[in-house]
C-alpha cells in the first residue's frame, strides 16, 4: 500500500527478493501532467508487480510518468528496462552513463580484487548467483543527463539535483527546498550504513563519500527519504553518525595493520562485521566480496592520507602501516 508522505508525494515499498535489503523505497510525485518516479527496483516480476499496483492505487499512469534514478545499482536502476516506454524520460547522471557505455564486463573488477588477495574461483561462483547480475538490466533506454543544480519541476515540487559521489561514482540526491525534503538514495540511510567500496585503482570512494556528507550537511532538511528502510527527520545527526562510523573503521584498519602487512582480503577478514555468521569463513562469498570492497575503500583512504603504504610482491598488494 503506497504511503502518502506529503500532498501528492508517495512512497511505494518495492520488495527485493534474494537480497538482505528487504525492499527499496520508490518515491512518486503525482501530477495531473507527468508524474515523477524516483528509483525502481530490480529487473524482477515481484518488483514490477509492486510498483504497478502502487501506481494504480494512487492513480498514476505509468505511460505518463518519468523516472529519476539515483545511481546505477540494480536495486534502483534494474527495473527501468521494463518501465521505460517511447514517451518516458529517464533522468540519470553522466559518470554512471559512461560506465554503461564503456562496460566490459566484470573482468577488470575481478583482476583488481584478485591482486588484493581474494580467492578468484570463489568469487566467480558468487558473481553468477548475485542478484545484481541476475536481475540487472539487459536493455538501457535513452537517458537524459542531469547534473548539480538542475531542477525537475513536478506539480508543487521543485527537485534539485545534488551530486553525492561516494556510494557510487555518480550518485545523485534530490533536494526539495520548499518542503525541506531530501531524497537520499543510498547516500544517507538509517539503521544501516551505506556500502562504500573500492573496486578500481585511481579512485578514493571513501574520501568522495565523506566530502559528499560534508557537502549536504548545510541543507535545511525536515525529512530524509532514503532508498531503503525508514524515513527519518534526523538529517544532521545521521550525517554525524556516518562520519564517526567511518572514522572508527579507519582506526580499526590501522589497528589491524599494527603487526605487519596484509592484503585487502586479509584486512576484511579481521574487521568486525554486523552479520549473522560465526566467523569469516562462514560468510557467504558475496558478503566476503562486499566486505573486501569496503576494506579496500578504507585502505585507499589511509594510503592517500599517508598513513599506510603498499608493497607489491608477485602481483599481490599488501598494505603496511607507516609509523
Ligand atoms: Zn540500494
């Protein structure tokens, strides 16, 4: 059942089968002209069914709706392939459109994670089973690029694009100044911390993420509309908690490296994780993969900050603390 958050603004909970996230929050701004839908769900029947039922309940015609996708992850982007029609506008960001245009499969990412100590045979099996690759998008509709400061006007709402790289390279939130609403995608969540992962050399996603948190801190926000879990009013407090969380994680990684060099995979195995498993070896391989990406984001941050350095031996990267 769609929940009315404000006049003509609704949340539809879209179930996410086979993922630990449970559901995605799709937001609909209803208008007698064209309505706007923010984020969609996986390319999966259950997601399509939930969205279409929701649209029907609130009187939104999918053929007279446009879409804004906060970022490329399949739980937000995947279903657009089945929703977009000839007259549909799909708003997206340039950095991630380029990822789609230049996509060469998972090869480069696998090579990167292998040099960081991950057992590759296990990873290949996990990739095949991962809902992101199973329920991703096979066809991509034409995308309209939006950037910082661009405004989408729907009914009484003027939604302003706020670029927030970190969770992904081109992640973009929407801010509505009159209603003081912040549609956060996966930039700011309550109850869970957004994944910040590093999957390529030359990037520093955690530094980008922390900068994006600092950037939005000054916004006047009465209610946060996140991509998952509950809506919440504590905007500044949650930003502060997320910054603190990553500072603690950085300290933890430094402590783990106190006794010598380790690969990103080995660091991940020693970090503490909020997951129901008796130990690292019992983690599902997909969780080990995410954890390694998260460890690498923190290692990269520390490396760029001059706190640690890498040594490469037989194509394997190990990180060492600088004292
Ligand atoms: Zn998400």
